[in-house]
C-alpha cells in the first residue's frame, strides 16, 4: 500500500540525526516536524525567520502570529528564536543548515530538481528554494512518485525549469526510498505491499535494483 503524506514524512524523519539544523520546505516536508523522535536534539529552521520550530499546534490552540514559510500555524520549542529574513538566508547561504527537506515536481537521475514553477501557471515567486539547494549540505526530496496524470516524476532529465543541479541525495515517495548517485536512482526500500515491478514501471529515469528490496518499516 502506498504511503500517505504522513507516511512519507515519518520515513524522512528517520534521516534526521541528533544535533542537526534542518530546514523544512513547503508541503509534505513540514509534516516531518510531527515525527522527530522525543529526546532528539534537532533544531528546525523556517526561512521566514525562526529557529526552534515545533510540531503543528493542536486544533483550537493555534497562534496566527506563529507561522512557517508556507504560512501554516506552528508551535515553538523552549529556546526558539525569531529574526528577519536577511539573517535567515545568511544562515542558509553560509551553509549552517545540515539538512534540507523539499517537495518537488520533478527530479532527474542526475539529482537535478524542479520545484518552483510550471510554465503557464501563476507563481507567487521562487521563494528560498534556490538558495537552499545551492547551500545545503544534504537534500532529501519528499514527493509523490507520479503526477495526477500518472506520469513519473523521477525522470532522465527534468522538463520543468530547474531549481538546482545535481543536488538531491535521496528521495522518499509514496512508493519508495531512493538514493541518487552515479547518474541513476538506486532503490533502497519499497512501501509496504508495493512491488519492485510497480516501482520500475513508474520510474522513467534510470533505476538500479540490487538484491532483495526491504519494505519501509512503519
């Protein structure tokens, strides 16, 4: 059975390590905040000017003044700090962020990412994605394996305008966990009940499958 958005976020949370500074992009990545293991010392950064972001608030306890970069209401943790966008992007460009988790429209087998614009459709702005992909030490993408029309989003080359080149290290989709290296997608894990054959059929780019592929543990 394919993972839902929370399932994708839960799996990505396993990639987060103690002591990391982590930026969560808009969409599925923001859900990762809900799955950071208790007791782990991780500092979540929001590019609109916050260090120390917590999980989403309980319904009825939202504070409209506390939002993430996607304008969703959030919580803060003890010791959190607020600052302006200039300082926030100074942190990003100075490579102070250990891990960036982003959504994507397309990822290529070389690790290129397209996630900011679809030609002909309204775009509010490129946001901070280009700074993040150019500066982060490690980038993990959270996305659906295929688009709404059933077309693969893991491609030989991106057809949409690029956000960054050769920067994505790992991808977690609703079907699989894949590593990007040596010009190919390497299948590491599959969603529970999802066959390797299905993943192969829904991956347009070069896909390497070595040995038995374990299921993602929930």
